[in-house]
C-alpha cells in the first residue's frame, strides 16, 4: 500500500479577498508546543490576547475575545445572542455579506427590514434614517463596514450615530476592515462587532474576534428565550473566556491558532494601528497608479473605496478565468474573482495586512502586465 506524501504547499502570494499572506513570525508561533486549553500559561495568553484585541478594536469592552471558528461564526454569534423571535432588525445590504445578515436574522426568528443599495455604492444614510423612522420598534441596525464583495466602505460612524438616535443596538461586520482601516468600537458606540483572523490581521484563517458592549451584554443576559446555538451562547462561553476567576471547560480552544492570533496582534501593536491604516492607504495608492499605467480602471468611487480590497474592472475581451489561472500557475499569485452580480466583470485585488507591501504590489503589477500582453 502506498501512503500519500506530506502536503507541502507552494509559496503563493495571496492578494485576493482573504486569506492573506501570513508572516513567518505568525507561522512560527502556530508551530510551538501545544499546551492544554486550561493550562495556567494558556489562560494568561488568552487574557493577553483579549487585551490586544481591545487595542485592535479600540474598546474597553470586557467581553472581547476570539470565537473558535471563522468570521461567519462571529457573525452568527452576534445575531443568535442579540436577536430573539419577533425582534425587528434593520439590515443594510450593498453586497454579498449584508445578505447573509438577513439570513441570520430570519433563522433567529427575527423580522428583517432591508435597506437595499446598489452593489458598488455606499449604504445611503437617508434611506436608513427613513427606514428607522418608519420602523420605530426596531431593536438592531446591522451593516457591513467593509463589503469584501464590492470593495465599498460603509460610513460606520454615521450609521452608528443614526442607530443611537433611534435607540437601536448595532451589529457591525468588521471582517475585512479590522487592522486595515479605522475601526473605533467605543468612539462610534458599536454594540456587537465581529472580524476574521485571515484578512488585515495577517493570521491564519479560523478565528473570529468579537466584542460586545456592556449594553449588549445586559441584553444577552436578560433574554426571554435561550440562545438557539449552544456553542455560540455567550452566556456559556464567558465561563471559559471570561475575566479572572475560575475558567471552566466549554470547548477545546484551538490553542495553536490562539498563539498565532496573539503573535499577529502583537505585530499590529508594535506597528501601531494608525501606521497600519496608513500603510494600507499608501499601498493602495501605489497599486492604483500602477494599474492605471496598465490601462486598468478601479470600479469603486474614491470617496468610499477600500484600500485593502481593490476592485478592478476587467477590460473588454479579457478572459477573467484565464488571467487568474495564469497568474496562479505561472506567478504563484492569487487574486480574487468578482462575486455574484460582479462575477466575470471585476477582479478583487487584496492588500491585506502583511500582504500589503511594496514587493507584493510590484510582483502583482509585473505579473498582470505580462499576462495581459
Ligand atoms: C465582510 C465579510 N463578512 C463575513 C465573512 C465570512 O468570513 P469567513 O469566511 O471567515 O467565515 C467574510 C469572508 O470573506 C467577509 O469578507
């Protein structure tokens, strides 16, 4: 019997919508000896990871931690804990991930009121205000900060301000925004927020940092129905991830992945949040200029374009799959395809976290230039 060989992946450059390149320092952390998930040293590391996440989210919220699963689980954790049957939730949609929020609301037995915006444009604040006025019984306003499917940044500060005027809680998707552009949980008054480890945090996929405000925690503690998901019930998870005191087994944490997240957050703190945001902006400008020199156009307006996710119009007559295939085969470079209505019409070039650097941008421009010739 022949056994399959060990899997040795090639060294790709990951410039799609995530996962993004993981620095050697984080990969080394991942490979360190596994500790027990209740080992006192691991508990110390959990506490330090929580405080590094508070730094990244700009919050003092005690309930700030990573969910042991990808961004979709962070999304679900926010909805299952805050939405009860019959609750009305206003959801802003301008891409794929807003639509998933509606799915979450419906599956929790909530009633979703949708503010639909054209893909590739920002959520319209007037439309949100009108919807909140027409639905004064709304409990939550939910929106995606950085829409990865379209490369659009929604105006999180103004949306949170509107929610507060109408006494609504907020649920914010920061999967692609955290670490790449400003996210200010306490300054904007966000009640529930989730992110992903694999984008601008430069960590391996599989963890979802989340944070809940004190107001959200009190809503969760005073629910009339139990949270429908046992695994994601924050009332139970705090027994393991909670502050101080005795930690009780809830599930086996992905110990090595937490080492990796800790290391990536340490790198973010060493660089400084503002410097990381600036690096993404500078990288975006360099890429944008290089693409323009190749005759390629950006699809999103400069006013609300994400620096970490560059959506580029595919020129007429160019075969999307052929170009991306050749970039991967011949240049070990991954860029992303368009999603949904934008499939075949755009490429999504990520400049996320560690992947946002001159060497990658030069490699991407040189490779694209050769392939397009
Ligand atoms: C904006 C946004 N929300 C949610 C998700 C889901 O995250 P994950 O794929 O880690 O489950 C993604 C993933 O790309 C995303 O970009």
